């Protein structure tokens, strides 16, 4: 055992207690690895920028607040476009809409820094347009949303992903897409939790014996009015911040359009 890991115990489920100099030694050692991780991510991003791209039909129509528009207009005159592709449960009340997609969409509710970098942002959803505006208003979303019901991939169909496009005049190209844990980047809370002693408190984590874990993945997607886990009597967690968010007893889902 090195001096960096020696110390007095504080009881089950806590890091060892050491003096400041010993802590600084351990912190500095980890910083070397953190910098290597950052540089590896930079190299991966450089490879990502060099991916080939696929031309798609920029004239395909999507439906937004102004009615049907060609997809190329979603770029708002910019050359680059980042979209979040949001699942939808047809006819469901607000609490029944996709909790996983809410994690990303809630974190992406202000694209001011993307626009400052010349990148347009929009949410694309498979839901029918007439159901979208009431939900946007309830959630307080101000970024543009478009219904892509009936539109083929890569603009429609495959939801729960971040996708990027490049425009050259009227020509549109698919450049990148990611799903699963690839969309974690949309919400900084994951990286912030990874800085904390107990991390995400999920059972898959590599944590010492006796430390808090136990939660299954995605446990934070839905909570009850008093913060408990109860899938049916719950809302997507951010909805509790919205005016008029009352306690619920069921999700009210009927159909899920794919």
C-alpha cells in the first residue's frame, strides 16, 4: 500500500482519511491520468471530424411551428446542425412521455453557445405535430421542435440519439450519430456525478465494498412528487419543476410509435 492510499478509516463506505500532503500526492497522480484521458478524447474527436459523410434529401418535409418545411430550413441558414431525436408516446399525458429523452432534451433547452459557434439546434420527434406544442409549452422549451412522423432515417425513425448534419447550399449531409450512452454528453450531470465520492450510485459502477450503489441504471429518469422511485406514480424528474405538475398515479401510455 502506497502512502497515497494509507490512512485512517472513517467507517464503512467512506474514503480513507489522510493528511493534505498525502491527498495532494494522490490527486496529482490521478491528474496525470486525467490529462491523458483528455488528450485521448481530443484525438478521438479529431478522428470523428474526419469521418466520411452521406448525402441525404434536404427537401424532405418536417412539420414545425410554421407548418411543413423542407429539412434544409432547420439549419436556420447555418452550415452545421445538431439535433436531438426525441421518442414519443402517442396520446400520452405529459407524465407519460419519454423519460429517457427528457434527460437529454431538458439539458439542451438553451442552445445559445451552439449558435454562437455557428451550429443550429433542433429537437426532432416522431410524435404527431398537434401533440407537440402543448408539451413544449408545459416543459418550458423554447428551442425549435419538428415532427418527423413518417420520415425515413436519418432524419426520422431512429430516436433517442444525437445526430449532426452539414449543409452546402441546398445539399445536406449526415456526418455523425450516436445513441445509448453516447447521448450522455448532452447532459453534464453525468460527468459531474463522476467527480463525486459516490458517483452515480448505480450497481454497475466499480466501487469499493460497502459503498452506496444498488440503484439500477436510469433510476433518476422518473420520480414521485416526494422524490421516491415508483415507476407508475411518477413523472420524468424535471416535470416537478413545472407549474401545474400534480401528483399522478399512472403513466397513461397507450401506443408508442416507432
